[in-house]
DNA sequence: TTGTGTTTTATTGCCTCC
DNA sequence: GGAGGCAATAAAACACAA
């Protein structure tokens, strides 16, 4: 079918109006008044355009919104289709939508004056304009929700990546400590020699633990405390079923214990590179 | 051509505000 | 109480794959 809008185009006689009244082509539950456009824009609205009451109350019939359907202009097929299909919804034209979009960008709510102006300009019923804005706001809200969701998702992913990276770093540090511990035990087992400070390239010994290396007989200290180096638990904050707050707290306290074993060194105490976690604030 | 999913237009019912 | 907004929904129009 050709452009439906041509069916109602322009203004003219009352033939079609009476026909529509009889066949219930048009209806409306709207409280908005029937809009009669004296201007040229073609009527491009939907079927739910005119209330019968409005028609009956009948503005001046000579100023009727409609003109008779013209088969020459619309084709016989169109005519058949039109007259056999009551109450068809009609989409707004691209131009109408474009104008409505522009108006929506300026202000997404309508005041009565603007609604009337738009309806005049576009040849629509005020109610249609109102409905369009209503639906447009709903679409906007949906889009906004999607955007918010994407933002949250991105934040979550970034945090998760950071968390994973910290976990990895923690595991590496843990391995390093165990390695040192093994070395120490091995050294002790070979005759109780006083442990040496790490050579270049080896992990530095934290300040608070240097005394352990100054007194080989006190080595058990280290061994006892090393149990604290075990992770408090292996819970993973991003695992849905294990995101228990109490576990997180335990993990944090485990970290604190770890840091108590390796207190933060004073500035300039070591010349070597410090592990990254010593630069954390805690 | 047809079935199906999506978009658009419109209605209904409820709520809030003046 | 009426006007206007919103959520939920219906239904027509449209897009598109099979």
C-alpha cells in the first residue's frame, strides 16, 4: 500500500467523516481536543485520531479536517484496503519523528503550550504528541538503564582485575617467604651457621626481622610466626558463593598479621628494591 | 511467503500533585 | 477531582531469516 497518510491528506469535505462515523474507522478515548489543521501539513496520524463526539460536536464542516478519499491519487487497491481495514495504526512520518526528537532533546517533558504548538506544526493530535513523548521517555529510560548497567559492569571488571592482580602478587610474595624459610632451615640443619643477609638479587630481609638473622639460636621465632604467613583462607571475593563479609574481614586481618611479621621499613633502610606491597598504605 | 522477533503507537489503570 | 506521569500491556507495523 502506498503512503497511508495520503488517505487523510489535507482538508476538505465531510463525506469521509460520515463514512468513518458509520464504520467506526476512527475513535479516541482521549481527553484532548480534536485538532483541526488549517495549514498544509498532511495528516499523518494513526487511526485513533478523532473522537466521534468531536466529530459530532463538529467543528465547521466546511473546515473539515478530511477530504474525500481520492482513488486516482491512492490507487484502487489502496482504496479497497483502506475501506476494508478499520482502525489501522499509522506510523508517524520521518519528518514528524525528527521534529519530535528535536523537541525531546530540548526538553523531555511537554508543557501544554508546547504540546499544542507541536501538534499544530506537525498536524497531529495533541494527544498523539503527548503519547509520543510518553513513549519516548520510556525508551530513554530503558536506554539509560542499559548504559548504567554497562558502566557498573565495567567498574566491576576493573575492580576484579585489580583484585586478581593483588591476589597474584600476594601468592608470589608468599612463595618467596617460603623459599627463604626453607633456606633458613636448611642452613640451620647444616650446623647452625648464622644465616647470612640475602645476596644481591635475592629478596631483602625486612627490618623487623633482621635480628633473627643476627641470632641463630632464636630462629624458632621465625618458624613459629611463619604459620601466620599462611593465607587466612582461600576465599575469593568475586566468587558468588563465597563473598561472605566475615571471610573478607578474616582475609584482611590475615594480611595485617602478614604485615606485622614484615613491618613496613623506614625510609632509606634498604638500598635494594622493596616489594610492591611495602608501598601500600595500611 | 510465512513465521518470528522487534519497534512503534496507543490504551488502561494507578499514583501523585495542585 | 482533574491533569499529567508512569508501568504494563495490546496490537499494528516492520524487519528479516528460512
